């Protein structure tokens, strides 16, 4: 389940959802990559993105490859404001993409935040 904090819910505009995307970083395998998190208008969502179980319902879409790594983990999405700029982050460890590819994604409370800018 992916949960939005109160700050993330407030930062989303009425026509936006949170998109957790996957960016390929490996040359030998499309499975090697990194996550990014950003708000996106629902009208601009690529067809390949899928809605996932989230709180609130319908607020999060995920790239299929990213979802295959996150499906069995609880993830929290927060938003940090820097003046007028929003930065959505997760509670995944900074190297979650690599860890997920190796089957070693941890869900402990010692992980630090990672995410993408909007």
C-alpha cells in the first residue's frame, strides 16, 4: 500500500495524482533502474502507468516495473515545499532501485528519503 502524508495530499492539486516512475539505468537489463516521484495531471498520464492500492484511493499511479518492485512493501509519500516548488519524496532508501533489483528492498525505519522533483 502506498500512503500519502497530509503534506502530500495538501500539495496535490485537484487534477493531479502522484506518479512513481521507473528510469532504466542499466545497459544490460531494463530491470536495473531508479524510482522518481512527481505530481502529474491525470490528463497527462501515460497509458502504461497503472493505478495502485493507495490512501487516498486513486491518488497514486506507478510504472509497471516500479510496481513489480514495490508491490509487497508499504511506502509513504511526502511533499516538501521549497518556496513555490514542491518535491515529492518516499521513505524508500536512496538506493532502493538497486536494492529492489537485487531483491533486497528493506522496509525498516532506518531508511532515508528519496524522490524526484516536480
